[in-house]
């Protein structure tokens, strides 16, 4: 399967997911300026630290990603707004991007808890639907109860850990099939 890329704001499926998340707000392009040495995908801490050192403020919202032709996903995200009001994405990713698509969301401030992604299939494929369901279930397991307030390595109860590892095995098999197909 192709790797995840920033979604196109002009595509109907991007507009649809953005409207489902927050009506009447448009997604914007934000320049990707990953901070050297910062951990991958730790946007909330990266931006909070940057605000302390450089001023400005954190703007929360949704990074809109897609695997072209397979699925689209909105990931809860934080960007840095400088004194001039310009947004910057300071977070390193596994792949380099010049810019990301970001949907600002003033209705859901970051309170130290993870938020699950919004995901939608772009193709009628049972394996894609199953992959998306398992990604949601994995989030539910790793953020149940007090786990929602924990960061870094977490410890699952034995029953949840058993289900988690079963899901991870199935996700791996699905990923292999999807990689061959897409």
C-alpha cells in the first residue's frame, strides 16, 4: 500500500471528512518545518515546548492524510502559530512533506488525552474496512479508562493485552495483503 500523504483540499472526500468533523471551517495548507532532534509524531509536546521558548500559541485541529485511493484519515494534531498569525507544523514524520493539510478546530482543545482519528474508506474493499475497524479497536484498547491519561509506554490488563496482540497480528496480515493490492 502506498504511504500516507497529505490529502488534497480540493477532493470531495477531503471536503466531506472536514465537514463531518467541523462544519463551515476550511482546511489550510501549513508548511512542514520539523524541528531537528524532536521525536516523531509528538506534536503536542513539541508545540508546547516551542511556545514556552518562542512565544506564539498552539493551535489544535486535524492533520488530514490519505493513502490515495484507499482511505482518508484525520489525525488530532497541534501546530504552532507565530506572532504574525502564521501556522507552522514543527512535527517530524517518518516521511518528509513540504506541507500538511490542517483543519483548525477550536471546539476540541487538547486536555492531555489522545483523540481517535476519523477514518473513511475510499474504496469498497472488505480488507480496508477491516483494517480501519481494527485501527479504531486498537485505539479503544490503548486508551480505555485511566490509560487515556497515560503517555509513553502503557501496560494493558492481561485480557486487553491478549486482544491487542491478536489485533496487531491481524493488522500485519491485512497490511501485507493491502500492500500487494494497492
